[in-house]
């Protein structure tokens, strides 16, 4: 760019007081980005966007005739006050007159063959080109990207239906006139955007559609092979212009689906398969409509020492044997070796960690270990993936591990034990920050189940119950509001299952029986008491129990022969 003759001059195009620079052969506004050629002599170019002081004296005298090359009739040109004028010795320069609400011409926009568009009195006009032609409100209005396109759309509709145009082209230049015409536009039932079928036109659609009343915006484009409405008119495709307008698609924010699209999705949906819980959770299978499902996040919760981790490991063993799914086991509260030994103990039905540490040197131990940890899926992936950690982890690391397990190792079931330890490094008094983090974790976990098509079983702790009533460790049944940390846990979980047990009961049968309660099931809505589970001291496995309330109380002593969790 050559050196400017003058800088910091007022711009009549956009009203800026100091954004215009004058160069030897053109002017350029750094505010509205309007460039106007001057052919080296400012006195030779038409009046610069006529200043307000020049008023009507600065306007060109126009004549009206058909625009043959554009297939625009004289009737349409007159209707739109779109004429021709002589400038700089050039005759027949297009001149779009801009009128106010009193039908008085207040500004003009010229169109030179080199596609420069100098204005006269630009600052005097507000709104959209052609706005003065139509009464306020009605069924619909079409907005085009340029004046000639507005004339084209109007002409194929016998100049009877509202059409207007952007005044400075597309892109960010569309913002100001749309804002100025907003009150007028919102009086129409439908606002149809018929912009150029090119990259800039699509960008303009993205800008404008979000500025207008939601539900009223419809989007039309010229069919393949045509750039805009006038392109179609010149090719004799006037009927297709009308078709494009009537076929305009309503703008809906991302994610909203309706009508035939919903039916199409329903017809194509895969059948949702439920994978049953073990037989000792028969009632839970009923309440959940059949068991676990891919694409869901379930939360298991209880007070301290209720045996929830043991129950989760029973489920891990169950799904290992009853499905072909690979599982990722993320137990943050214990070393990997403890997780592995617990799974082997459940597999062989022996509590060797407590009763017989030497069992680890036996063939039975090694055989069980190989059955579990050398088992492969059809692609050669290990069916059990254990996370090697003890303690807290960063949220992003957790999501990375889950994605890797699902995509690289083909894991369909993920167990995360437990949520509280993920935020344990926040310290006392974290309060609102902890709740926000839990909300974020729950949102991301729920999203991952859908994104990856997996099931996540999450363990979460309970907050300390208020008052002096029965504690959870004394058999109190939790509610959703007892979940520790955030309301996001109950809101974003598909199912919430509570485990309660009276650890202090004198009757060992009662003391050793857990109650599973469904606090939430989004699939069926069936909540309430589900199953009673008993821990077998002999095998270390979970078995079907009976309602502790039905105990006869005869074992009212500390019976050491009965094991406890």
C-alpha cells in the first residue's frame, strides 16, 4: 500500500470521525474497511458518501430502465428505485437509491463495473435496503445479500411480497443493518435468509441467524451450480427461486430434532440390550428393567464399611462370566495387588488373604489368576484392565484412561471406585469449588458413556446424616440428598443404588445382611427396596439373603461362626 496523502479523516460510509486514509488512487476506511478508487484525482470521483451537510444536493439524478444483462425489468427497477446515472464520464452506472420511511431518497450506493461500491450519504440510512417498500409485519420476509438479488426475488413474486437486502454485503458488515432493522423484522412470522451460495454467504448465515428471533429464522440457498438469486434469474430459473424460498429450512440450535427426523432416528435405533445382574439381585433386575445398559452411568453408594466394594467385585466377576465384555477396574482406594487378590478370591471362593496367605503359592491360585488376567477377547485384548494407582488423580487423566480403555482395549464396562477420592486433594473448606468439580466430573463421565457406548459403575460416599438419628452404619437407608458433594451426582446418574446394613446389630444374621435400595432409575422409575444380600464367610462371596426385619432374633449374641464384611 502506497503512502497516504491524508490520514485520520472522517468516513462518511460508517460515520467514523478519524478512520479514513486518502491515498493517491483510492481511499480506505480502517473502521468499515470500505475502499474507493479515485483514479489519482479526488475531484474526479463521485461525491464521497455525501456528508450530512451536502444533503440532497449531493445525490445523483437517476433514470430508470430495464437491466437487460441482469434480466431485471423496468417495472422492477422503478419499483425499487434502482436506476442508472453518469459518473466520471461513464454512463449507465448502477445507482441504488435508499429511501426513508417517507419515501424520500436520503442515500445512494453506486455500482461500478470494477465492483467498487461508493456511497453518498451512507450515514443517513438505517436498516435494510427496500425496507421502506413494505408495511410492518406479515407472513414472511426474505433477506438477500445484495440489492440485485433483492430485485430478482421480488420480480419473480410480481413485486408483491416483502424482500429486503443487506446494505454493505455479508460477513461482519451484516451486523449493523440487522440490528437497526431488528424491531421491524421481528414483526414477521418467518424471516428467510437467502444469501450467496458460497463460503462468505454461509459465514453470513451463521452470523445473522443467531441475531434474529429463535423459531422465526429459515435458511434458503441457490441450488448447486448457482451463486445467488440473480444468477438463477439470468439462467431463466425464476420458478426455482420460488422453490428455494418455500423449501427454506427452519434454523434450529444444534441438537434439536423433530418431525420426520425423529421418526427416522427411531427406525434406525439399535435395540437397547440389558445385561442382567446376578440371580441374588433378582428384584434389582426387575426395578432396572433387566440390568445394566451401555451408554449409562450408575452410582452405587453407602456408608462406611457397608461392603459396597465387595458387592462391586461380585458384579465384576459376574459380568466377566456372563458377558464377553472387557472391563476396566479403577479402584483408587487400594493397590492393584489387593484388587487382583480379591478377584482371585471371589473366583475360587476362598478368603485366602485372611485365612491362608500361603494359598498364593498353590496351583489353584495360579490357575485362577490366569483364567482372569490372561483371558482375551476376540481381538486379543485382555478382558480385565486394572488401573495401577493408589490415591487421587487428575480429572483429565481419568478421562484419558477411560477413553483409552474403551477405544484401544475394547472395554465396555468401567468401574470407578470412588468419586470422593477424586476430589480429596481439595482440602477442607473447598465447598463450592468441590461441588463445581464434582458437577464437572459427573457431566464428563455421563458424556463419556454416550460418546464411547460404555457402562460406568461409579462408587460415591454419603455425607454424615444430620441430627442424632440412626446412622447409615446402623442401618439407616440413604436418600438421594445424602449423596456427598453435589446435586450433580443424583441429577446426572441414570441409576442410584444405596447399600445399607446395621453393623452394630446384636443378631449376626442382621449384622451381616445388606439391603439394596433403588433411589433412582431413569429407565423405569421403579424405586424402593430391591434385594437383601448376605456375605458368606466360608466362600467370601455374596449370596441371596432375607429381610433383616424378619429375623427371629434368636441369635442375639456375638456368633463368631458367622463372617462379616
